[in-house]
């Protein structure tokens, strides 16, 4: 039974791909009968696969009965483009990790959330235990605060209205006015620090980067015992951030 399922499943996937290719050739849409004819599929098979593709968002059915590519494919294309860009800057992040003996982090502000895009660490440079997701801890991390600092006032106000300033450690700032004061005038500006605000025993420093018009941040984490190195690390991060921004902004 198992031996028969494999080829059947593979054939179904191949037929679905053929349909997607056929749909992509018709900017204004094409009906199922035409797509079945162009792909050499039985009409019933084409109808079944198209319904599945519509359900999953890969194809969209128009009011006139025609089919066009769906938004899900745009999402895949965007994700693929992001991965390609990240592959360009990952060697730079790895070099930063090795030079500073710290884990390196890259975040972006997308769809109203601050999200980690990449972490480059190693056995001797472990990452911070992300016990609270960055989406809920932007106020307590250098990476998040760096992004908040770069936002315009309206975007910052919107973000803070949607996110509770959770008390993660005794050092976490949970007052919006105090957080804004610290973000606007950090001692190592334009770098921002997290001094055990996310995790006791760990300090971080981050600087802004951009992927086109998307705000991001580049940062590192280190044990609190190495806190006196933050000014030197800040200077190195600023230099590397310019290189990362250039790499992320190149046209694919």
C-alpha cells in the first residue's frame, strides 16, 4: 500500500505544478476547461486540484470563473527573496561573531512586529535563551529598542499601544515615558543597550540597519562581566551595520 501511495502523491504534486504554470501564463485568468486542455489533464482532475489550490491560497478564482495566481505565491516569493538577502550578509555576521566572541543577531520590523531574522552563534558564543519571544519583548532588548528608536512617532506610538511592557527582570523598564526617555537619549547613541533587562547576567548592544525601507537592528549579546567592552563593541557594530545595510539593499 505504502509503495503505491508514493508515486500517486508525486504525480498529484506534478499535476498541481503544471496547473500553476498554466495559470501563471494568463494574467487575466483562465477557466478550468482551458487550463485542463493546456495541461492535458482530465477536467475532473483539474477542477479538484484547482479547488485545493484555491483553498490553500495558491490560486484565486475570479468572479467570471477564471483562475489567477493567489497571494500565497507572493508570500513565498517574498520569503525566498529575504532568504537570499540574508545569505549575503550571514558571512559578515559570522565574522562579527568570531571577532567579538559574541552571538550576533539581526531583526526587522515587519507587519507591525519586531522579529528575529537571523542568529549566528556557536559553541563558544551561545545565544541568549529566548524564553520570551521578541514580539513580546521589544521594550526589554537592545535589538527591539534600536528598532523603536528608528521608528517615526506615529509608528512607535502604535507599537507601544499594542504591546504590554512586561516585567521580565528587576531591571526591565515598564513605564512608557521612561522607556521613551531612554530610547531618545541612550548613552551610546545611536547604539542602544540592554543591561540585564531581558535576562539577568546578559547585556546586549544594538545599532540600526535597513533592508530597503524596512527598519532593522544588528546586535550582540555578552555576559554582564564583559560590560566594560560595550563602547568598543558599539564602534565595531556601527561599521559592520553599514556593510550589512548595503548588502540587504542590493537588488536581486
